[in-house]
């Protein structure tokens, strides 16, 4: 990592998408013309309230070892954005559970996911956890860019469309933070050798 490299990217900005789900109103089928894809997206989204806290824990734990103040600020903003994502996904999950009692049967899978991510935090080192975070963020960046290019949001019903657009915009904004943090840890380890 070269000093100042992160400053070439746009800064991570915090968006307020809290009002999107005010009152818990959500059309469970967000992609009106494609219910199968819509519910497939919900299945993916239902895993996020377990992954996002892990991403935040991983980045926060590494902050103590990062010396670059600009990168530390980006890491803090990454955690803030992921915190918002966590809250929104948790709200969507609650709305989905209320809309269909069969979603309650997913509680066992959700508990397993939560336990796995907590185990990673407890048992794995910073390098593993940041590499995992970077791999996930790389994937979501590619998905976000593809979804924007395909204009998937044009087929979505509000308020899920607004939540979706805010979320993928933030994925694009903070695309390099986990990578930069991982690289900073590698550089620091190499200097200690």
C-alpha cells in the first residue's frame, strides 16, 4: 500500500436510509415481475445480519494495528456503513418473518451462521478475518456494479428499491477499505521481519 493511495478513491459517505422501512412496510416481492428472483434476493439478504457484525468486528480489530490516519477514518466509516446495513437487513428480516410464518423455520440456519461468524472472530487472526471481509466486499462490489449496469432497481417496488440503491451505492463507495486494511497489516508484518 502506498501512502495516500486510499485518497484517490471517493470518501466513504454515510447515507441515511432509515426512513425507507419506517413503519415496517415492505412489499415482500420487491421485484414485481420476477417473484423467484425477489425471494432469492431475500434469502441472500437474510444472511446479512450475521455477516455484517463480523465484517465490522474484523475491521475494528485491525484498526489498532493501522497507522495511517486516513485509512483509520475510512475503516471507521466502513464500520458505520455496515452498521446501517445490519440495521436495515435486520428490519427487512423482521418484516419478512411477519409476512410469512414459514420464515421462522430459518432460525436454526441463522443461529448457525451467527455462531460461525462469532467463532471466526474468536479463533482466527486479523489476516484471516480481513481476507474474508475483503473477499466478501469484492464479491458485493462486482454484484453491485452488475446490478447497476443491468438497472435491476427499475423493476423494484418502493421502499425496497430505495433501500437497494442506497445499499449498493455504499458497497461501491467502500469497496477498497477491507483490501487497504489487509494490505496495511501485511506491510506492517513485513517491516517487523
